[in-house]
């Protein structure tokens, strides 16, 4: 009798243990979720990874949207926000035109002074110490060979100290700055794609090659930007052809045609002839915007 009761108890105990084991197996996944020290499941790992990638993407997005502070205090029109093409062109040209006019007028006065000194030199008049210092100063500024005689320097200065037609400057500025919307125009007032080679002289191009040291020059005023552009054309040996064309137009009594002078801009861009064609096309398409440029000083200059 005692053995029979023991067998029945053992049987019931085994059945109870099996039931408990079944329940543990059934609820194990849910119980595991309550364990804070567990190793994350595969789905949890994926979710965590996705969250990290989202944070990285957000971080990159914030970096892209970061607005670069201007390196000047000029109130520059927001050309990118102007939806009307005609209005954008009108405002862009009107914005740059005064600075171009001022620099061309300054060059005309300086040119007249050089012509006066040259005239004195041509009549075998003795040049004063002041005249000689003036010649040497301008010759150095315009990169003229210092071994030349004062008379030769004066003749070379006449080729270099001269105006550039307003229309030509305006369309080049529009082409190089994407109508004033480029980073270099907005941040550094560089409308002409001018480079500089001293660290910190401007803005580092985003796509600059490894090992390259050039920067895109920045300016504090529009006048400074225009002056640097014109001085580059008038002094850089790469634009000898441009200056020779200008001399020939003077000698033939012809106006300084922007279309004709554009042929001398081949070295301005790696695109060469295609760049010149673009500039001449822009001159043709935007002709209506240049009718206000009525200054006779841009047509002919007597020597």
C-alpha cells in the first residue's frame, strides 16, 4: 500500500514538473524581454544600428546646411531669390556698374598723366626726378621689365593703363559668378574667379586637388574686386593679345568693342575658345542692358 501511494505521488510530481517545463518554454521569449542584462536580439541590433546611422545622417545634413559667414560687410542683393530672369539681370548689372565706372574713370586720369609724361619725353625734355619715380612705380605695379629705358617703359604703360568696356566686364562677372549666386561671390565678393596663393588670402575651393595651395581671393568691397580684375587683365602677360587688340583699335580710330576684345580672353579659362564664344553670346543676348552705358570715354580715346 505504501509503495502504491509512493508511485502515484511520483507520477503526479513528474507530470507537474513537465507542466512547469512546458510553461517556462512557452513564456521564455517574454520573460527574456524583462531581463535588462540580456544580449540584444538581431532585430534590436538592427534598430540600434539604424538609429546611429540616422544620427550620422542628421549630423551630415546639419553640416551641409551650415551657412558660411561673409568675409565682407557689403549688403549684397539676394540674387538667387529673384525669380524673374530679366529682373535678376537688371539688378546684377546695376549692382556692379558703379564700381566699374569708377575704376575706368580712375584709369583714364592715370592714362592722361602717362601720356603727358610721354609727350615731354618725346620732345627731348628732361624728365624730373618726380617723373622718373612715377614711371618706375607704375612700371613695377604693371610688371614691366625694369631694364627698359624710361621712354620704353612709358610706351609699355600706355598699352597697359587703359579701360575695359563695361559690357565685357559685366558679362564676365555674370559668367564667373553665376549671376552673383556663387559661394565666392556671396562670401568673398569675388565675381571674377580670381585666385590668390597666400594661405588665408581667400576661400579654399571645395574641390581643390590634394597638394594644391591656391585659394579663391576674397575682397571687402566691390570696388576692390573690380580693380583686381581689371589690373589682372592690364598687367598679366597672359593677356598680351588682349592689350595688343586694344592698341590696334585705338590706332585705327575704332571704338573699344567688347565683342572684338573678347577674342583676347582665351587664357582666362581652360575652356579656351568655348569660353570666348560663351562671352560673345552673352554680350549679344544682353545687349539691351548696356544701352545705359552711354559714356563716350568707353568708345574712343585719343592718344
